[in-house]
């Protein structure tokens, strides 16, 4: 079967080092963006499951230790609960020292905020790759387009005639580069927007969970509860 003279294989074989370099760069950008989107998408699914555990299992546990254990290990909700418990233990263990000049509420707030900031940094990791690919891939493809048009003009000038067979190949090369740039940029842009919305939702729930933890550790009850239920702060103090 004859090779399509205007297909991708023909562009690769007939293109020069600039054309091939642009194609390789676009493929690398596509692989990088899809790798980030898949890994961050799986991470979002894991965090959704951790969120359900934080919403239900933690507050229905019989003790603080069992509630924290039920949150699992590698998720920001578990790390936030452990940070709060460690902050309370540290504050009571250093009673009378300079650190105790801060109230337990202030000390706990700083510890929880630090844990939330660390979680936000982890959630945003890799997002710069998607933003960069989404914003630069069209221009990389456009560079390939301009180079293809340049080849078409050179072909016309050297032959002295603008017949379709002289310009179809370079112009087709230019159009393919444009399409490749858009094919790389569009998924990266959609993926970036979807992950940003997901991260905002997770951070909002993480802040709410942190507020409830603060109320639990300071007052002994979850915010909004008329009476203490679930994990008790006394478990931490007695540790």
C-alpha cells in the first residue's frame, strides 16, 4: 500500500530537523500533560474516599485514636488530624515554657494552618505543567505552521510556478503542525480547569474539617454539636 503523501508519516520522513524537533516537542508535552492529568485524577479519587471517611467514620469513632486510625495514612485529612493531636500534646507537654505563652487555641490554629498549607502545596504540584502546556503548545504548533509555509514559499520560488503539487506537501505539513498544537493544548487546558475545581473543593472540605477539629480539641465537641460526641479531647490530654 502506498504511503499517504500528506499524512503524519510523510511529514516525519520529508520534514527537516526543525519539523521533527517541533513534532517531538509536542509529543513530549502531550505525554507530560497526560501523565499529570492521570496521576492527579487518581489522587483526586483517593482524596474523595478520604473525605467520606473524614465526614462519617472519624466523628462516629469511639475515641480520637481510633478516629485518626480510620482516616488512613497518606491523605491530608489524616495528616491534619494528627497535626492537631500532636499540637495539643506538645502544648500541654511544655506547660510553663516560653511556647506556652501562646494559648492552646492559637497554637492549635497555627499547627492546623501549616498542615493545610502543606496539603495545598501537594495538591498544586504538577499543575504548572498543565498550565504551561495549555498556554504554549498552540504557539509551538504555530511555529511548525510558519516553518511549513516557509517551505511552501521556497518551493514556489525555486520552481517558478505555484502548482498544487509543489505547495500541497509543505502546506499540509503546516496544517498538521497546527492541528498537533491544538490537540496537545486543548486536553491540557480542560484537565487543568477540572483539577483546579477539584482541588478547590477538596481544600474547602479540608478547611471545614480543620475548623471542626479545632472546635473538638478546644471545647471537646465538634462545631455545631450541642453535646460532645465522637472523639474526646480528654483522650489526647491523658496521653
